[in-house]
C-alpha cells in the first residue's frame, strides 16, 4: 500500500500564505498525475489542483492565480503553494495519486482573523 503524508498546514490570517507538502512512498511517482483535494466541514471534497507527469497543470477556477502546484520527482514529493488565503480556503487538504484510492491523513488549513 502506498503511503501518503501531507504536511504544512496551519492557522493563518486572511491574505497569508502556506506551502503544503506531500511525501509519497511510491518510487515511480514521476509516472503519475498528482492531485490536491480539499474538504471543508459540511462540504463535498473537491479537486483543487493537478499536475501531470509532463508538468501540465489544472486548477479549480476559484483558486486560479492563488494556488500553485509543483512536484519534485527525485524526492517523490508534490507541493501546493497557497497565496492570498481566504476564509473559504479553510479545509483539510489531501494529495492523491491519479487512479489510486490511497489517502493520507491530510493537513488542516485554517484561515481566521
């Protein structure tokens, strides 16, 4: 079973920034599209960003321009840079390997004034 460990979340004020990290045990991570999801209390889980093996990216329209997904295949890691945080960004953030049903514990992002 693939192990996924998310980190980097925290409590920040509106307008602040965070950099989330995802470490994967999968040694062939470079072959897969990687995704970041988030789930807020009382809300459905939603895909916020993806990055393909070739580096192509996708962003949820509401986060476009504020979120940046990247990857370091040599380290088997994926990152999500979040800037200009808004209250509605508060959620537990998860990374996921495309086509695989493996989830880590997630990392909590809380935006509060």
